[in-house]
C-alpha cells in the first residue's frame, strides 16, 4: 500500500526546537532512545484493560499526570466514571523503560505486556494508488 502524507510525527517522533534528541523515538545514532521518560502529560495513549470481560482490549485516553514514579494518571476519552459526571480517571503502573530509568525491557517485553502504549499513527491511504 502507498501511504500519502507520511511524516515522522505520525509515529510519535517529534523534535523540540532546542533539543538534539527526540522526546520519544529514535536517537541520533539510529537506535532506540530508551533512557528518556515516555508517555508524558498531554500525550494521547491507549490503555490495556485487565478487567474480566474486557481483558486485553485497548481504550483511548490522555495522560493527565505523572507526578509519582512508575505511575501515570490517565483520563479516558470514552469511559465515564461511576457517577457519570466526568470521564474516568485511573492511575496506571508503568515500567522502568517507560519511566526512563532503564533500557532493559525484559520486565515488560518478555514476561508482561505493558498497560500503556502510544496511540498508533493515523495512516492516510491514497485510494488512487492502492495495490490489489
């Protein structure tokens, strides 16, 4: 497939004007930049459910706080709180890799799938160039 409007920002790779390294993504040596905090306040993310009946499903949200180490407070975009007055806010554990404290992902990659992930990029498909 041919994807039009391709940009690095679609993959969560962005540069600030006064920084040499991206906030999240690849570093200048074409390797993963695992030693930086990821999934920061204001970022759109997906949260994996661990509740019975919903196990493994992903829900869209926004990180609203990351004051405590290994924790992110998330406001869901489409799930209401029990009293239905506002969107549900939940605190979710994150690994040392997401926290930027380690570059060893064995605690998440090999044994336990993380509960947070960046929102997948929106891919725009040019319908005139579809291969079939």
